[in-house]
């Protein structure tokens, strides 16, 4: 077709993790196994459905205020996105012209290269060290990229980068730095303090994982108001529907439930890591709601056998990740089943050898 | 700031119509005054809120099937958007490289120039005739634009263009033609038959107006599967939240309620047009859920006075539109109040002169 951009015609789209229709233990897309806050249910029960005939608030002000309050700020520091994927698109379209460069880590979230391609941006992929830490010459490698995306905790590797290391990068990199903190709520560290310090830092967060609300699509950018003002011009005029605004606000305001949920997931994570290590897996030090583990047998075969046992994991078939699987933290019950099946498969594997 | 695209830094964002917090008769943003279908309320009541911890269906398949069924097709002919504004963005990013051209009408929906600017596309504005019909040399004016956007019924002018005229344009224009049919459900004509006929035609529709669901953000593109496939690569991976998918599907399937609602609005529209004409307004032949009317006194002053009387209208302060106001069709009760206040203001105006 002559009327489609060559870039688009030649590209592969992003392939999201499988959303199965059968009943499976779903440990493949980093969802939270617990239901959303009771405040979300209550807000829904009180919502006037007839009001859906009206447009949403174009700026999502109430939800922005709720997000801003987490940092002691007001809504001018927040841009709301239709999921944090929308924030990534907005950041790229705000900062990067066609032909300019975007720097990302390798391995990292596989959506970034797709978004760069749509924008006709060149991609600089910066390999992390063997232990998935940041290389010392990162700024040199990022070069003249208009946007540097650091993902911390990183996906699929689960490790967070030290604050002082990221601080030094933000201080010395001349263009925009987006720190994708989709998983930071599960981490002992985060970079929110850098927003006050640097005018080129954007932090993106989401309610998808830590607030059990992947279904509503609500993410946000936290940055200095001068950046947020530019983001507002680029975002879709009514990018967040009314229900999502109401439910996100309710969830963000219920910090007690949130903290409780996070604690449970971290406890489960630490328990599962210990068990996996005992079974011969090599696990990365996780600061997320998932584990990245080197499998003591063929990783892809292991994942396929787990699938046959109705347990869904995520496998990335590339050089850096091919010996690993990514395992989302489910409920204790789900993880017990996961561990039992894993133990059975691994032991059988050992007996074969 | 050195790290923001110059295009973005220099541009004005889109300014949506006012969403007032006080109680007003809101005839300014073309919303449907009636509540959504009872099927929407029922779907919501049956929805399992706990499932919001999971990601939505990435392609919105059930809602796409419901939309496709309206044309006797399957989901491969539909791309779902986060409102039809999202479809516009997807179409532009699929068809138009930075520096290439987009052709739109003038006057028309004021979002198009903003979207073109974000994409660094050049805008070709094709003036409609004095009666807001299409100029005979439209194709010549559109030239080598990669995307031609025809809005029918057009906004804010309310008139639809004849099918045979649009058919001839699609047959002869070599690049993509997007027909924005946000208001076509209120019209006696539409262009859906052209999708089977031409591989370069994209029709966009929305549930915002005719299905009373502006709050959920659901629009869609209807086009041949080869185009839809390209759109799928460009859209955000999870662009429609779970609730919106469920509610849009329910609304699209309740065609009886939909038809009933449309009939009521058309009846009210015809009644109001007659009254306005009697008061000295010159109304365009409306095929939409709003009226575009030349005001028999200063249009901006009239709009402001209506605002003081708690009735919100839309005014466009530009050369082609400055003598007109755009009036959304509300309930019969709202339009009675609208007419009473209007009559009072216009008569006083006449007495002054």
C-alpha cells in the first residue's frame, strides 16, 4: 500500500504477554494477585453511571492531585497517562524528533524499541554488565540521545539501580532522562528525590502493578511543572476515561491497603527466591514484583512444561535472557503450586542427567 | 529547555470545551443528554471489579466484534481507540511522516491542526464554500497530502456531504482518506459503503455522542483489514481499559435503545431549528446532534449572555465562524429553557436597535 509509512509497514508491532482465556496460574505479565483496594469497590458503587454521557475531566485533575500528594506536591507536577505506556509515548513525542536518538538499556522493557521505531527515532541500546548493573560509561554511550530511558527496577531483570548512580547520570546527562519506575513501589529504593533536584528528570509510575489496577490503565509522569506543561500539549485531549480517573484516585488515596499489599508480595518474593535458590536456580536480587531466574535446565523447555502444568511464565528468547525465566509473584497459594511443580520438573531433569 | 522538541515548545495545545463544575445547561461539547443504554448499567452491575488487577484484552476483541457487526463484518475490519481522537492520532502516525502533508477542511474540528503539528506534518486547509459544502477542486487542493481528513457531518458546521461527492474523492485521491463520522449516527447519510469499495478509506466512529458514552472513551476505525493491521502496530499496546471494552460492547449491541435515542434527538433538533429560524437565526441544514446557527445579533455577546443565564454554548472566534454559535441538542426540557432565554435576549436586542 503506497499510503502507509514505510517505517510502519516494515515494523513488527509489540507483542504483549499472553492473556489466556483458560484457567491458569498467571505469572507472566507482572500483575498483582490481590484485588484492588476496598476504596475502589466503594467508589465504583457510588459512581453515577448516567454521568458517563459527559466527557471526562480533560486533565484528570483529581487523580493528578492524589498522585502528587504522594510526593508532597500539587497536580502541576503530574501528567496522567492512559497507562504508563501512554506516558512513554508522550515523553518520546515531546522530546524526540524523527531521526533523533533514544537511549535505552539492554535488556529492558521490550516496548521501548517499538515506540522509538514508530517515532522514526534511532535506538541506542546500552548493554548492562553481566550482573545487569549499569555500565560505567553509560553517559558516553547515550551520547547525544534526546531521551535516555532508565528502568529501575529494570524489567525483565528485576534489579534496581543505586540512587547515587542514577543521580550522577541525571546530573551529567544534558538531555531528558525518563526513569521508568513501574516497579519502584516494590523496591527499597526509588528516584523521586531527583525530580526536585533536576529539571531534566521525568519519573513514570503506574497503578497497574502495585495498586492491582492493570485493567483501568492509569499511569503518570512526575516531573517539574515546566516539563509537565509540555507533556500536556502532546497528550490526547481526553486521554483518561471518567471511571479510571475516579478509581485511580480512590486507590492512590488508600495508602494503608497499598502498603499491606506490597508487604505481602515482598514477603512471598523473598520466600520464593530462597526456595528457587535451593533448587539450583540463580536468581537476580529482585526489587520488583517478579523474579528473574536462571534455570538449572533448558529455560524454554522448562517454561513450556510449566505451561502444560497450567502455570504461565514469561520467557524472552534473546541472547542476554535465554537462560532465564521471569516469574511474577502470585498469591502464597499460587506460589506453593508453582514451587511444587517446579521441584517436580527440576528433580526429574536431574534424574535424567 | 534544550531537551524539548522545538515544535512542542512553540505550539499551543488543544483547548477542549469547558467542563463546568457548577450546574449549567451544557450545550457546548456535543454530548448526548440521555443516559447510556440500560445494558450498560447491567454490564457494570455484573462486572467483577476484582478482575481489574489483570490487564485488559490488548486488542479489545469483543468490543471490536460488536462494532464490526454493525457493518456485517468481523473484528479484522476494526481498530479500537481510546476515543476517536486516539484513532486520529493512530491514523496520522500510520500514514504521515514528519514533514509530509495532511489535508483538512476549513472550518472543521479544531483538533486536527494540533495533531498535525505534533507529528511535524504540514497542514493543507481546504476552505469549504460559503454554504460549507465541499469545493469542486478539493482533490487538486489536497495535492500530495498523505492523509485527507473529511469530516461528515462536519463540525462545527453540522452539515453532511453527499455520498456521491465523497465517493468520487475517494476514487480519485491516491493516498489515505479518513472520514471522521463522529456524528454520522445522527445523519440521513454516511460513507460506510465506501470501505468495501476502496482500500484507502478509513471511517472513524465513536460511542461518545450517539451512545451517550463520552465518559468511557471508545472510538473505532472501520477499514479494510490490510489498513487495520498497520494501525494495530501503532496503537498503544493496551489502549482500551477493561471497563470501557465491556461497556462499549454492551452499548453497541443494544441497537433498539440507540435508535430510540437518535430519533428523540433528531426530533428535538428539527423542532429547535424551526424555532430558531423564526427568531431570525440562519441555521445550517444539520445532520448532527448540534445546530450551527448564525446569530441575528453579535454572536459572542449572545453566547456570553447565555452563559450568564447558565446555558453553555460553543463559540469559535475565527473568520468563518465568528457570526455563529454551535448549540448541542439537549433534552426537550433543556431546549425549551434554551429557547425561552434566547427569545428574551433576541427580542431585547431587537428593541434596542
